[in-house]
C-alpha cells in the first residue's frame, strides 16, 4: 500500500522567548521549523538520472527566521532542497504574506541545494513524470502533490514564527574556513577549462577561479539572559557531499548536530548557501573526499571558535529593499529544440556524452519553465544593523560574483546567499561564459546576467546604507 502523508509526520517547532511587551523600536525575532520530507519512493534531485528514494537518513526541513521592528517586517526561509522555483516560491510568499502582513518582497525563500532531496520541478521532472504517465497511465513515484505541500508548510512556518515574535539581540561577524572548499574549474595543459578533472590529474595547471573562505555568522539571542535561540551560517560550498538514495540535508545536518551539542538542544541552525556555483569539496591533490559529517563538524567548530569575536549589533535597524532584474535567457534554435526532444529519452543513459546530456536537459528545462526570451530575477537586500546586511540572489552563482558584492558593500558584514526565490541553474561570470565547460552548458541565462545581479545588489546595499545615515 502506498505511504500516506499523515499530519503526525509534520514537525513544527517554535522557539518562544518569554518577554513582556517591547517598545516598537526593539528588534523582535522568532524561528519556526517544519518538516518537508517527501514520501518514501519519490524521485530525487541533483543528477541526470532517475534516482528513486529508498529511505531517510535525516529529515528535510524548512526553517523560517522572522524579524520585526516597529512597522517593518521580514522573513528568511531556508529549505533543505536542491532549489525552489519562482512559481512555487511566489505562491508560497503570497500565502505567508497574507497570513502575517509581511510584504512579499520582504520574504526570501532560499534552498540549501541539497542533492538528496526531491525532484519536483523543471524539465527533467516533467520528462520523467510524463514518461511514467504515458507508460502506465499514472506516475507511481509522484502520487503526492509535493509543491502544494511545500507551499503550505513553508507558509505555516513563517506564520508560526511571526506569531511568536519577541525581543532579541543579535551578534554577527565572520570567520575564515580554508580546509573545506575548492574551486572545481581548472586550466588544463591543452588550454581548455574543465570542471572536476579528477584527483591527481597530471594535466591540471591551476584553478580557474578563487574560493570564498569567509563564514558569515549571525546569532539570535534573547533580549535578556539566555542561550542563543538560533544561528544563521553562510558558507560557499556546494551541497553535494552525500549521494545515495536516502533523503538528507547533507552537511548542514551535521553542522546543526554539532552546534546543538555546544549551544543546547533547543538551538536551531539555519544554513544559507553562499555563492558556490563553481565551488565544491574536492581537493584534487588528494584521493579521498571528506564525508558530510566531517565537513559539518569542521564548519561548526569554526562557528563556535568565532563566537567570542562576534560583534553585538548595538543598534539593530531592520530594513529591506528588493528589485527585479530583467535577464536575457539562452535561445536555442528550432533545430536545437527538435534535436533535444528527439534525444530526451537518452538523458538518463550513457548513450550520449555527459555535456550533451546536460545540453539536452537544459533545453527541455528552458521549454518547461521559461517560455519568454527573458526572465525577471529578484535581488533582495536585508539590513539588520548599521554594519550588518544580507543579500539574496537567485540561482547557483559563481563565487567571484559574491565576492564582488562583498567587496563593494558599505556594510562591514555582508552575507550573500544564493538560490533564493528561483533556481535558473548556474549564473557564471562573463569570463566563465567565454571559457566554457559544464556550468556554462548548464546555465539558462545569457552572458552578463551575473554582473547585472551584482550591480543591482550593490545599488540596494548603498541605498540601505544611505537611508540609515
């Protein structure tokens, strides 16, 4: 008998801070967590293959952090998913806004990019679903409307946190972590650029880009005495360290496990993926790859080691600005579209070279999700204090673009989070588009889109900074 989605499977944890009424100028916050694990047997995301779930290593969650100061409100939501597409994020934000009064533009729904969550959107999903229906009259691996469930539960988490708002204080800053992240694009001896050319490859010359060793940290504490309620960690490292066919949040699960051991069992760890479109955990000078539990523990130790140096946000100031950036999409020709449709059934096989499979899947996804020649990409900037800001961007953003935003930000601590409110796959630099390789083949956007997003983010940050002077 097919599994059922019982309400008892929903974990909804709200962390309340018991306080008396606070002046409007006080910063208030609360966090709520809701389980978003799909049923057993659902398709899994992350690779060009039909990978069916066989169990749960650790449940998937959506974690909502809601702020209020006077009449200003905002919400940051982090989901243990490969991505949250614009259509689903949009209706979820509207639902949460209707329940709480938080403006839609002040709500960010970000994915951590776990490759061990469900495949529930995009061209690959549509192809596999339609193929199953055509063969059997139904899709036995997708009997649950997961997008509807996701929208309901994420909006519920935002509403629950909003109802629990109470005065808090923040501490924020950065730490350096140099052991875990590596640029995965390399200059090769033949003059090409290759991604993941293999450990010990003698043809590697040097990495084709930098890494971002900065770990952004924000701790949320009760306004009066008490242990931290929650913490936001932002780090630029791809969440593809687990593999297999069990649901898992990847290394952020172990990050939270270790932080809870130090900060208490009620502590909630929220993880934002930094700009890591070209960053992963593979050190090509070594044969062994670190396990997710090693990565999560090491990252937690870095966070805990920096705790004493975090700066209290003495004058919290909540403000949010957002803007829409029109980006051109790649435009496959009629012949390329016909070719992709003809080869669709070969995506999950070895009968096509890997990059050709990627190209075909990209074209099918463009047809499924982006019918127009351009699309609107949203950039948000959240000010939490005179020297503390958070930027959200859509897609898997190359690390150089995130570094550019940080270097031009007027805020001393600027956290840049990718995969928020949409997932147009990779957003390379213009330089990377000229170089080619996997991420460029897999991008939906035209060259220059990444630089457009950087310019928009920097403009919003400077506007927020001027507004507070």
